[in-house]
């Protein structure tokens, strides 16, 4: 009898101990993230859908923004902890004017072979001989459409013009403030002569005979940063561990994202996640534009030199969108990605 | 007498004083609380940008373009709106036909026409002038028609008794009596034309400039001081235009303002 009681007691204690061990040590940290329906956010979507954030004790609340620019005021207002932040003039001005943000992670760049942006021209210009980057000189006096002033698309197009010996401020007319799907149609209606778009729109325009792609972003400026993740400084100060855990889950997402970009056929689960969470919608479209999903730095580090070059460009000879340059240390905190990588290697939470 | 005069002076300077007081309070708030310019730039900083943008020509150039678009569209709306409103007031048939269209189209948010207009007329000047004209047209036509319809029957009877023919009654009695109402429509039309033209410049994807373009392009690169400077200019110019309209209104129909 005593033996039976003892065994029951032992079993009960083991059950309780197992319960205690399996209980999270504390409530999950809530992290509000601003994201958009873009494939450059793929690593985040993978980490969220596969439960990597949850596994590291983070509860993710995603707020969707149709344009990254709309997420910036939301994080400044304190509605988000993390946000996508495209590498554009507003990044530098926001931080220079006191936005409590710091860039911590890469969120996609134009690595050679993985270019996410594409420069397209009208069919008429193409027929007139504008067929590659070498012919960009013929864009003199033409109308170039981009989504926003100081955007990565304007940067790419401007660099293409510079390579062709043109002055991007004086030699062309910029058509701005147009959503990318509309720019695509405007190209077809000859309302713009050239445009720089996300690769999927470039391909769509090309397939519809609205205007062929003459160069991808990775051919214009190889390795140029497209987007980053920024975090609120006060969140980072108070919850550095949560920020590092966010980066750990994200790094795992990057690994799977980059692998799938190289061989989407072998990663049907990733392709499905990207189709469900981006404007591409259909797995076949996601596959069709691979590997032009952009590439995300394997170590998660933002491309500091590329971003600083952009800052120089926007405050330089041709444009004055950035009046006060921000020093490197005010723009970046690289230690979050580094700590995340070290902890990931040591703790191996996803193995 | 002296007390009345000082009250009059006080009344005339009070609006300006409130502007100065708000600006000072704003400046003090920003400085004392150390508010970053990304949230709220100090008025002194906005003034510096206002001056810079005036000197480099960007402000006068963009303001000129916007005003031109507003006035051209408004002129088209005023002429067509007054003509149709008068025609509706004079003819039951025209009123019955036009009323259906006005009832259906007036409540439509005019901003929703922007994507269609871009497809129909492109992103050039025509699109902004059309949006300005369309938005101003409805208040003008509705107010004109209402003014004509509400003409005092006693005035018409008196004109008839004095031997006026129908044309003279319309030209000498009905239309002058409708002037206050027509001006009320013009006021409303001008207000919505300003709003819609600036919105069209922001949305339309044009590189042709304008205050809306200046606002959105400054906002896109987080140049908050320029955004504030543009807003202040728009507010001041809007107030000037409305006051100018009121002045013309007083000159054209002084009897309405007596007393």
C-alpha cells in the first residue's frame, strides 16, 4: 500500500515538475511590428508563421502598412516597437530631427543575382535603342516615374543616369508620388518614359508589353541596401533581451528565406508563406520572380556603407533632401544582430 | 465715445494678438519641453524655412501654380454653375432634368474621381483644373438655383405692376435678389476648390509643382519644417482669398450687409 502510494506520489510530483518545466518562465513580451506586403519582409513572415518568435517568448503583433513610409510616423508616435524602414532620405531626416529610432537589421539588399528593383522603359524607347544600362544616356530630357522623392527607386534610377553621364537633378523630369502599380500602367500609356519599380512590377509590365526592363538594381548599384528594420530606442534600452530574441528568430527566418530564393522549388512551405503574406498572393508568382526577392545579409547586419553612401548622395551635389547628415553611431546599433548571432550559435533554439 | 473707439481698436487687433500669443506659446512649449523637430518644429525654425523657401523661389513658384489651377477651375465652375443655376430657376423643364443629375453627383466625394480623371486626362494641368472646376461647380449651381427660387414674390409682383416684362423681371429683380445666395455658393465653391486642387497635387503623381506637391514631397523626406511652412502659407492664402471674396460680395451687394 505504502509502495503504491509512494509510486503515485512520485508520479504526481513528476507530473507537476513536468508542468513547471514546460510552463514559460514569464508572459511573452509583446512586440508590435510595422510591416508591408513586400517580399523583402520574407524573413520576418517566415519567423512569425513558423513560430520562431513565439518559441523565443515573443508575441508579435503585426501592423500592416501598404507603404513603408506610413510605418515611420507610427513608430515615432510609439505605436510600434519595430518597423521596416526603407533606405531613403526620410530615414536620415527622421533621425536627424530627433526620431527615437535606430537601425539594427538588414531587410533586403540588391545583392548581385538577387536584385529586387528593376529599371524599365517604354516599348517606344526600347525600340529606339534603350536596351541596357549602357543606353541610359538616351533618357536625357525624359520623364522618370518613382514612387517617392528620395526613395530607393529614385536612388537606383539616379545612379543609372549618373553612370550614363547625365545629371539626375537637371537632365530628366521626375514624376513622383505615384504608387508602383500605377507607374507600371503609366509606362504602358507613355505617361512616363522610364520607371524604377520592385522587380515583380517590372516583370508584370514587361509581360504585358507595357515596357521592358533594361537593368536590375543589382546591375546598377550592386549590393545597395533596400530596407532595414529600425527599433525604438526606448524599447531597446528597456527590453534589449527581447530585441535580441527578435533578431535571433529573424536570423533563422533569413536563413530559410535566402535558401528558398536560390531554390524555391525545394522550399514549397516558404513559398506558400511568402504568397500568403505578400501582394504576390500566388505561389507560382513568388516562384516566378525568384531569385529576385532581394537578399538579406546572413548575419542580419544592415549594409552600413551602402546606407551612408545614400546619405551622402541625398545631401550632395545633385539633391539636397538631407540637410543635416547623421553620424554612423547615431544611425546604427550593430550589436543587436551580433549578439543574436552569438546566442543563436550557442543556444541553438531551432535545431 | 472714447470707450467705444478703444473697444473698436481692441476688436480689430484681437485676432492678430491671438496669432502672436499662440506662436509664442508654441515656441515656449517646444523650447521648454525640448520637443524634437520631427514631432513639432519651433515657429522660429518654421519662419527660417519660410524665408529660405521664399528666397530660393520654391514657395512663390508652387503657390503661383496652385493659385492658377484653383482660379482657372473656379472661373469655369463659377460661369457654368451660375448659368445653369439661373437657367434652372427660369425653366421648370431644365430644373427637373438637371436636378436629377445634381442630386446624384453632388454627394459623390470628388476625391474619388481622381483615379478616373488621371486615366481620362492624364496627370497634367487638365486633370487639376477639371477637379477644381467639378468640385466648385455644385455649390455654385445649387446656391444660385436656391437664390433664384427664393426671390421675394412681393418684389416680382411690384415689378410686374410697374410694367416690367419677364426679361426685365429676371435681369433687374430676380438675379440681383439672388446675388447673396450666389456669393454664398461661390464662397463654398472656392473652399472646396482649394482643398481638392491641393489634394490632387498630392495624389496625382505630377512633377508640375504646386503646394500639394511641395507638401507631400517635403513630408516624404521628413522635412517637417517645410511641411509646416507650406501649411501656414496655404492657411494664410486661403484666408486672404476668402476675405477678398467677402470684400467683393460687399461691393457687389452692399444692401445685404447694411446693419
